[in-house]
C-alpha cells in the first residue's frame, strides 16, 4: 500500500474502507469479475484514494489503474492456490499490525481510529484479515514467478546499450562505507551496583511507595522521568523486546514487574492500563555507566583490530564479522546499508543526513583506505569507537558500466522480471473469464483484460 501525500486524503480513504468493509456485498456494486472472484466498487474507491494526493486528486485514470492492479491480484491469488503457496498467520498478523499503525497515524492515534470505526482494534483487524491475506499471497506468487530472472553480464551490457545516451541515469556523488564498532563494556562491579540500586527501588515500590514519584526522582530515562516514568500507549513491536515482553506480561493496573535488563539498562515496570494489544506503562531505568577504564579498554581493542586490518593480517570484512558490535552491519562485512535504497550506496548528502560524523570522517579518505579508530557519540550520548573503511567513491556522472555495473545489473534484472511477469499476465488473461462493468469497461488500459463486457 503506497503512502499518501495528504493526511486528509488518507483519512478519507481510511473512513471509506472502514465504512464499506462490513457487509460490502449488500451495498457495493460489482465492477469486475475474474473467474469466480468479484471486485467491488468499494475496493476500487478505497485503493484509489490512497493513490491520490492534494496535488493530484483521484480521477478516472487513477481508478482505471487501481482496478488493473486488483485484477492482477485476483489472478495471482488464484495461481497461488494452484501452486500451494501459503502465508502464515504470523505474517498476516505482522502486516495487520503495520497497517493499523499506519492508519492510526493518519487518524491521529489508535483511540481516534477506534472512535471512527466504533469498534476495537482487534475487531478492525479481523475485517482487514482476508484482504491482507490476499495481498500477501499475491506478492508471494509474483516473487515465485520472477525469482529465477537474473541478468547475465551479456544481458546487462545489452540493456545498457539499449538506453539512449541522453536517457542514461544521472548519479550524484556517492560512497560505500563500512565500519567496525567497538562499544565500551561496563565492568561487572559497576553492573552489580546498578542492579543493587534498581532492586532497592523495586522493593520500595512493592512496599507501597508511589511508583511515579520514585521514577521522577531516580529514573535515568530523560524522556519519561519528568512524567513519572510514563511512556504513553504503545503497540507491540514499538519497544525493546525484553522490556516489551515484561510489560505485556503484567495483568492488572498497578502490577509491578521483576527487574528487566534491556539494551538501555535495568528497568522496573508498572502497568497503568491495557487496551487490547496496546499498553501504557511507567518505568524506572537505571543505566550502568562506563568508566574511564572501560573506555580505555575499548580504545585499546579498537587499536588492535585496526593493526590487524591495516597490516593485511585480516580483511576488513572478516574483522567486522568477528569483532564489530554493530548488529546492523557486522554480518554485511561491516558495510552500511542505505535505508532509503536498501543498497550500500549513499549519496554524499544522504550520508550526511544519516550520520554526520561519518560523512566528515570519509570526506578526505582515499578509496580502499581504513582510518584509525575514532571516538563518536551515539544519539543516546554514549561514547563508542569505530574503524571506518571507504570501499568506493564516485563523482556525479552519467551511468557507465565501469562505475555502475551493480546498479545497471539491478535495473536489467528488473526489466527482465517485468517482461517475464507481463508475459505471464498475458497468458493468464487469455485463460480466464474476465468481465468489467459500467464505465470501467471503457478504460483504455483495461481493454486487453476484457473477455466479455456487460453494460449496466
């Protein structure tokens, strides 16, 4: 489902969806039939609204394109059944959670979403469930159709040569950057002191002292301390896994958890309220602090790793996989992945937005160079050490095979996959009865779909 550019449009789409989901067969007109499957007017209108924006309001062209997408989905779902493709309940539930968070954000919060619909989140999810299942099945089947469509080197060259010179992609200056991160570890004695402190605070709360006051005085979470440790309502998946598991295990308002260790330190949690799959809790956080000795030990470890890499006794990728403490990059040979493109390439400007200190570190590096360890601060204010590697650096340029082979290979594969999928669609359209009703039968893009037209 694409993100809309207008909250007002998104809210309208949401309200239309929610108002037509239940009992849609009795209030909707059928705009298309694919085999024994029907597509309702509400399906087209809801998804069309999600494609629109304030600058480009929904028109008949958007509706025609939306209906084509729904027709395609029906064919894919039918094929998925023949191919015994399935999606698990967990996959459906995870996608439902993601969609509900999206809609709640557009509606102004989960409570407002429930008010709009007049039902609980659990009830809303049940009415989404079949639609989500179909969408996931269609995605899975499409991936099955194109999974073997890889581009060979000769196909990449042919694809590149087929693009007119003035139409070749223009790439901004970019870099590929890797890092090995070493985090100072807290000494056992300091952790023991922090544990003693949180145990004492829990005992005081269990004996009846006001939990919110204790949090306001002693908690080391600056984001919630001034609010008595209260986090506000959160959904599953929003919190640290260990913290979340403890929070959701609490049954009654006022219940207090055992001490929980998360990536942030030690917590004690009190349940304020639970609404279905959402909880509001307050907590007290005690964070074990690193000492100058811990920092020096981490610095020495980073120096020794740098010596291994700089003297070619170990490759950067092997060292990252073995020693780096950054879970997001260590299994990728230390290479950072651009969250906007899901590749290892960063526009220089993007890298500055992603990590300003890292962009500064590679500014004067040569390709292939590994920089000595340097200290930097995380967004939470923690000091860590990293060794930076500059794998590649390109100037702004038109695409060429030498510098952009990986990108061109991806483009060639997408082109090949699109062609294969279009061939599949053509074949399936010819073998299925398809009827399109009313004004939609006049959509130019749908003429190839029609087996028989029935006018209203």
